[in-house]
C-alpha cells in the first residue's frame, strides 16, 4: 500500500461512516418508523423489497465498522500528539513502540515528525 494513501484513510473512514449512517437511517425508516418525509422526497429503499432487511443489517455493520475505524484513528492521533508535545523523554521512550506503529499506520508526515522528535531527543533510529 502506498504511503501517500495512508494520509487519506481518515477522510475515507469519515466519508464511509456518514454514507453508511445515511443508508442505515433511510433503511430503518423504511422498516421501522415509516416517516413520510423521507418517502415523499424519494429517500427510500422500498423498491428493493425484502432486500431492505439486508440493506439494513449490512449498513448497520458497516456503519459500526467504519465508525470504529474513525474512532481508532482519532484516538491514535490524540495519543501521538500528546506524546509528541510532551517534554518528558522517559514518557517518549516508554511509548516508542506505539508511536512507531501509529506513525507507520498514519503516513509519512507522522513518520517525519517522529524522526524529528527522535533526533531532538538524540535517540538512535
């Protein structure tokens, strides 16, 4: 996988989370709530017939999956920034393995920041 694409994963996860949330809301409206506002505006999967149950289940699963990926990305980003902005060398060294893992996962800009911090603390790479 190219390193350039890793920087865009957060945006892709966010977009897919919103898309599957929208599909889940429309599908749940068709199956459970029957709100005419959606139906009158053409936001419905009623033409899918019994497939609407599958759309409901799959959109729920994919919304949860991409929501979790988005949450995980934000959590890792906050942790990375917290450690990088810290003035404690021992805290930095203690979390070095996690920081390297996050930097690999998040892309070249994070790897550059980590290498820069390592050189600031004079840690071998």
